[in-house]
């Protein structure tokens, strides 16, 4: 007997019917049921589900239990309907009627295995689901082609989707692995990291890990509480190896997460309260990268408002995942190989603690899961010290923390988002950037080298692409005595590292 309560619970967790299941009350049309078997079987394959479901006893609008009177144990011209349906379904699949009572009300579930190898047909016609309707797939050739691709190669993933670019380089990837103490071999890294499709071409994962994936990853900042307010700046963390982009977005959280001096009830020691929980922010960012639907050409979106940060990944829960399992930390990554690489590089773990950690801090309401996106909201914990109205406090962003080659696009205070492309710095900001940038980069290097780092590690931490730029700031620090070489007798040694003098 199938686990009907679990099937019903999972299907009802969605706001609307999905293409791989359908709710009915007491509807009965024999050939219509056969057409649904074909449509739901093919739709389940497209969605990556093991089964599709036709469910009687639930109102498709209100999702309320209706206590169905539908009978599946009946004959048609002295032939059981199950036999009639099986005789007209091709290829033969083991669909199954079953029933149970939930809250005292009868529910019937027809479980239908997903199509394999070839599409499922009823009376020699292939059907597919489009929204909540079943259609003859011949009327939709693009969907038919997509179904055959899934049956032949599996659902689109970063491994089986070809890169949109053939000429890719991986210098940053090698540097990143070297920084983590892992050596990649040029003759085996493509195979070991699974960067090629079955026909030997670069796949989407290769594109993401290349020096320029040709993908924007933007962090937008607004002065108000909605996107209708004035946009303060936009920073682009894309067009570099995805691993570096991830680090940059996480590090940018440190820039935004300013400590607040809590002078209330102060007696001896002043207390500092951070604007938001950095652990929750980090986990949300990592999850957004791992679970984003990169194959559709979309990147996660990062937006800071006056009272919160929103982190939105494209796509929804992976096949087989429930909301309960998601909140509990059941790990079913959308991009399994990318998740494996993150574990290898100690960026994340396989423990699945990310989502439970966010839930522990901010509750399940921090997540907004739709059919197309998963959004996490990280609220600010602003201190109301009674001196400034909360609504007038700007978002925290210190421009001087950005290096001179950073892709920050500040906006004039009176401009709106339509003026971003003009890229005109406010005069005051321009003056501050000119005066503070060089010293800011030097200060960053001093902070980076509290533990001994080689020039490659420093280069990656800063987000630069060549050693020459790093040396422009590093050499003066050595001469000033703020940074020291670990091997001063051999300045050009390949093992040379630099450490801050405290």
C-alpha cells in the first residue's frame, strides 16, 4: 500500500497544482483518466519526479478534503477499468490505484511512474501537462523535444548543459584551489571536476568556474524599504570564477554589517550589536549559489534595503524535497557536483545545517518559496537610541572599503534606477574615493596578512587578476615596515609570504 498521507501532505504543501499531480473531486471519464496517465507520467519525467499523481477527494481550488465517492473498482463492458487502461497505455507501466481516509474523509490516489526511455502514450497519443491542462504533445514540438532530451540525457543540469562559450580559461580556478592547499592537474582537472559533456564539450559547470562565465551577479542597494526607493549603488561580483564571486558576496556582507554602539544602560564596557547575523547571511549566500538554477542563464539576486537584505535564488525546491525536509536540513542540492566542490574546498558541509541555522535565528518566515524562486530575508537589528527616526537612517555602506577597480556604481542622491547606466559619481563620493582608495587597499592587505599569505592568496582576497597590481600596494607596505617578508633574504622565493607586523 502506498503512503497516501505523505503523498497528500507533500502535494498540499504547494500553493498550486504542479504539472506532475492533479486534484479531482468525483470526476470520472475513462479515456480522460488514460490521457492523464500519459500526461502525468511524461510531466513527472520532465520535473525529475519518480511518480505523477491523479488524486480524487481534494478540491483543486480550495485544497480542502471532499470525501470522494469516486469508484475505481468497476467494469467497462465486463472489463475492469484497470485492465482497460493498462491495455491502452504504452509502454507498459505499473500504475496503481489506492485509497485511504484522512481526517475521516476518503481519498483515492492513482500513482503513475515517470516515463523512461520513451514517452508514455495512451491509445497511441502522447500527452503532456501545460500548467493544469493536459495536451497532445504533437501540438507543442518544443516541449516534445525537451521531453526527449530529458529521457535521453536526464533533466537539464550544470553537467549535461553545454557551455554557451567554447573558449574558456581556468587560471583563477587553479589559484583558488592552490590557496586552499589543493593542487589541480592540468591534464585531469576537467575529468575530475566533470567539466565536459558526454560529447567532450565544456558544460555549464565549466563556464561557471572559468575566468569569465559571462554572468552578472549583482548586489543592489536601496535607501528605502522597496525597489521603488532611490537606488544608492550597484555592485557586480560576476565575470570571474564563481568561487571568487561567492567569496566577494560573502565579504561584502562584512562591509554592510556595521557594529552599532549600544550606549543604553552603559556602566563600564560599551556593547556593540551587529546589524545582522553574519552566520545566517553566509549560509543564505552559499545556499543561493548551490541551489540556483544556473542552466536557465539566471544568477542569484542580492538586494539591500533600509531594513533588510534579500537573497533570491532562481528555481525552487529540487525533486523529492518537501518543505518540512527543507526546513529540517535534508540536503538535496539542485547542483550536486557544485555542492561537492564546495565541500571539497571547505566552503560548506554535507551536514545540511545551513537552512536550520537560518530558521533557528530568524524562523521559517525568513523563507519565501515559490514555483520559480527561493528568497531569504535577513532583517536588520537596528538599535533605536532615540536620536534619529529609524525610517531616516540610510543603509550602511562605506565606499572607502572598495578597491579602485571594484565594480561599484554609486548613484546621485536624486537619481533613480534608470540612471544606473550613466555611472556618474556624486562629487563628494568621487573626492572621497580618490583620497581614500589607495590607503584603503593597503589597510585591507594589512588585515589579510594577519596570518602569513603568499601573493596569490593576497591577489585572490583582493579580487585582482594580476600580481603587478598587488605589488603596487604591497611593496610600499614592506618599505614602511607594516608588512614583513617571511623569507627576507630571498625576496623572489617561490615560497615567499607576507605577514603583518603587529
